[in-house]
């Protein structure tokens, strides 16, 4: 997860922004990670960002536990649901 902090400074003066919202979102999308902007000073979206991250971890773990591949030596659970394992050899 990518978190932009100090958003309270931007609310007061947009010229204080070092990274644009669009740049942050684009970087996160390109790297397949979540993106959020927060302010630790004003506690803006801090809790929500942690909750969103925890929910995503939970969701990904549930997906992983359901993805299995049969091998000659038994069944393995694959640990990255974003990778297509169909034509890849085991291990």
C-alpha cells in the first residue's frame, strides 16, 4: 500500500503538494498496490487506510487458500493469485 501523508498541508495550500494525486494513483496502479492519502496530524483517513489494507490482506489470503494445483507428489497451495500457474512447472 502506498500512503501519501500530510494531506492537511495541501488543504491549506495546494502548492505544498510534492506529488500530485494523479501521480500517486498512477504509481499505485502500475505497481498493483493500494493508494490512500492521509493526515496523521488531523487523523484524516488514517484508520480507514489501515482498515482497507487489513481487508485487502484478508481477501487475498482467502483467495490463496482456494487456489490449489495438483502435482505428482500431491496438492500444493499457490501463494500468488495474480500469477497464472496453469502452464508453469511446479517449484
